[in-house]
């Protein structure tokens, strides 16, 4: 049975979580034997790879790549442009017309929109409802299964400035209920997000837990990684035999790596531990750089290659994340897959992903420096507890392989299509 799958995301990326989930969906749908294209904008990591004018003058307002120049996957880059509001968003132009044309040319059976605060999900919801109404007068109208994955994060005070926060609240109140009416499936990263979707109007029967997923190929890289690759390149001689407590992620305010530096200060006289802070520079880089340079037990690396990242994960004793907000935490899945327990601020999806006292430890939020210090001491002083956590972390990580998640998702969508 032909069952063509089209995730939709407003741009592509080499590092951003929501974009990577959409891209991995395409990759693993293809590996499972389905035709799949990512419908996306002309932008990759906020830079255009096609000129908007080129598509305006083209016979079709989109361009099909069997192998995209940026992500090496089948994509359909559609007519689109950046907007000044909402922040950090890209809008598709004439998208309902584009959907009709793509369906005529390639045939759409299953479509999943990603994220919020942009017109992709809104237009798809209208398109799907329009088709359903046509189906009431035309028995031959093809059924298209529609799923939406909001990657939802509550618009809490402190996470966004008041203007953006209230706009997000308005979008959630106005647009999500419309999307819920059109959608067959609401993909949620965690059970906690599922509860929020129900509060906002989703039917519990629509929910499908899809926790982003660890790419199987990246999992193999982690399995085969050599810890010495990272240790030899980044650690000085006096740190090479120490247990690594690793932060891995963008060096930004939201991820809060500065709190990890504050925790490290409490261990500056401990000769058994070294704290590694690795990731692409962001809006907290200068502060982290300044404070970490004062400490001999902190190593700040900057962005790592795929191989270096895998090596760090394999070499780590503990992973620590003091984030102020996380829908889930794909990086924590990577560490757990390698058998590395996680100390977490336990915000939102992290509370669901990491089981307190089982495969990691929950702190009392992103400012709980004292709890972070206590948790590290608790683990390093109890070897049997650590070994139990390692085993449980690895067991959980194995459940999040995207090949397994995609197989379950497409099978459910196929059942809906024939119901």
C-alpha cells in the first residue's frame, strides 16, 4: 500500500531540535520503505538557499530536491519569507495552493505539521477541513491523515518577555483548537505535554506520544565512539584521569550552563572530577567563558563535531542540565543511551524523561545549585547506586530509537486512513 509521508517545518537546521525531529522523520520513513519529503521554506538555519524571487518567477511556487543541498534528504522548498513578528518565524506564501499542487504531483497520504506561531499548521488545518467537507459530497475524495506536533512549551513568566508571552497565549487559545478540530493525531513529546494539549482542547484519543527520538545511525556512532578522542584533544594532562561531568548544548540563557559553572566552583578542590561545558556559543557564552577561565576544573570547548560529541558522551561519568525550559531533551536521551545518568533541573519534559532516583536525579529547578552539589556528592559516594542508574539509563535510552517510534506512528496513521 502506497503511503506517502510529508512532515512540514518552517526551515531546516543542522542543530535545532524541532527541525531535526522533522528531518529525522523523513529519513526514517524512507528507511522503512515509504516515500517521504520534508516540506519546508527556502531557509536553512535562517539563511536562504534559494532566492524568493526565483520561486516567484518559477512555473511552480516550490522546488523539489531529491537530495537537498543542506540536509541530504528529499525536500520541497516552498515560496516563503521571514517575518518580523512573531519572532524567529518564517511564513509560507500561498500555501494552500501549494499543498494542492504537491498532492496532485506526488500524492499526500499522511502529513505532520511542526511547531507553533506560524501559518503552516493553520493553513494545513484549513486545507484538511476543506477536503473533509468536499468528502461529504464526493465519495471518491481521498482521505489524508493529518497530525500536528506542537513541541509545546508553556508560555510561563520568565521564559519569554511579556509581549511575546501574551502573543503565544493568544495563538494557543485561537489556533490550537482549530488545529485539534482538523487533526487525526496530536503528537506530543511527553505525557506532560499531552495533559496540556487536553487542557487546551485536544481529545485524549488524538494523542500519540512521539518523544523526538534518537537517530539510530547516531546511536551507532555513540556505541562505537572512542572516549580517548575527546580526552586527548580537550583535556590537559592533569584532567585526563578524572571523572567527566558534562554539559552539552548551546551556551545560552535558556539552557543555563552558567549554573553548571557555579556548581563546579564547589568542587574546585576535588581532584577526581572535571566539568566539561561543550556547545555552540549563544547569548550566555561571554559569562560562561569569563567564569570558567577562573577554574582549573572546568573545560569550555565550544561546538563539537559529531565524532567529538559522541566521544564526550561515551567518556562522561554524569550528564548535567540546568535548563530553564525543555520540551524533552534529545541530548539527555543520547547520554542515557550510552549509560550515563542525568542530573536535571527537572523542568517540564525533563521531569517525564528522567526518573528521579532511577536513571538520574531531579533538582528543585534551574537555580538549585545546592541540590546539584548534593546530587553529585551522593552519586560519587555510592558506587552501587551509580551502577544501577547506568543500567536503567541505558535501558530507557534504547526505547527512544526513532526507527521504532516512526514505525509505530506510520502504522497508526495507516489504520486511521482506512477506518
